[in-house]
């Protein structure tokens, strides 16, 4: 592998590091116990379709709701 960018960086007051000339907006970060960080570029894309299985589950859920088959309301008053 060829080094295309080499520089020293330091963390700011919020423990962040700025990447200079980064080609990507998103990275997956792996932090190892020896202090090494590995950044893998990620590109976010829209999913092509909702799977057939997910559509089937949604249809069944709506059908159960229309038939009155549903769980008791969840009590969220503690939150």
C-alpha cells in the first residue's frame, strides 16, 4: 500500500481529530487496545427495495390490527 497523506494530528477539547483531505464523509472506525485506529470508508446508499418478507410481515400486522388482534397498550408513564 502506498502512503498518500502523512501528518500528525491532535485531539481537540472534545476528543475529536480532523481528517485532512478526506475522500469520504463517513468512516467505520475500529479501535484496538494498543491505541491503533483503523478507518474504513463507508458510502451510504438508499436501499433498493423493501424485502418481500418485510412486506409480508407488515401486511399481516395491518390485518391483525384491523381484526382487533393486538397487544395491550405499553405504559410509558415512567419515561
